[in-house]
C-alpha cells in the first residue's frame, strides 16, 4: 500500500496538485480512461466484464491545513484555517509554507512567562502565528504571498500495529482505490474510481 507516500505528500484543500499528479502517474497504464475536471477531481475508468451496471468509488485527496492571511512587519505570518482544525492543539506544530518555495516554519504562541491575563483563556487562532525565521516582511517578499497554502510537516510512521501521520483521512481511502485499480485487471461492471478535491 502507498499510505506513507500519500500521507507525506502535501494536498491542502484546494491545492491537491501533488496528490493528483502522483495518482495519475500510477494509474496511467491501468485505466481505460482518465479525466480531470475543472475542480481538479481525478476520474479513473475501468471497463467491466458487464456494462449493465456502473459502480462509483470515491475517496478525497485533500487535507486540512492553513492559508497565509497576513505577513507582519516583523516577519511573523498570521494564518486562516482550511478545514476543521482545533487551534488549541496547534502551538509548536511544525509546518511547511508552500509559497514560491517550500519554507519550514513553526506555529508559535505568546510565551508563558510573558502572559499575565491569558493563562486561563482558550487558545484561538488569532493568538497564533507562524515563524519561518524571517526578521521582516521584506525578507519574505517574492517568497511567500497572501493566500499561499500551509501544510503540517508531520512525516508518516508505520509499524506492525500503528500508523501515525497527517492526512490519513482520506489518503487511506486513496491508497485503497489505488490498490483496487492496480490489482483488478477487469472489474465485474464498468467502474469509476474517483479521487475528489475540497472535501475538507
């Protein structure tokens, strides 16, 4: 199965290009037809032994993540969430800012020793920022723009008992569909294996 490869690829919702390219390359010799629509959904068709019925399998390629909302004068990045992300678990998480280049960063929060009244307040995304090591917005000019996607840096780890990684919802589904495409010479019925975008 391709779970590790698929988990490690970045595909924040609306920016699924890398996932789609990998899947398309893998299935190109196994499909009777391959289509990509205007939303970026990937359709892989295999003609069945019997065309009296049609079967559709679906899995989504995208993952939760973030988007650059503001680059502050001091070089810190404010962000919006894409999909359901709980802000209370984000502090200290490593991320990739996917601008003109892939830039590592970490999600920061006001240090405890500088807080006076915030200690009993919930962490909200307004209190968080991303530090990419820049000292000013000028340093990031031409490298990061407003609207650039941001993905978690988490690497997939697999043992006999545990799989830990990002985007397992629904890269596991994508891996299953990929196995079905590669291991089935001809399905019983006409079958579309569909890898969809923007579920998150």
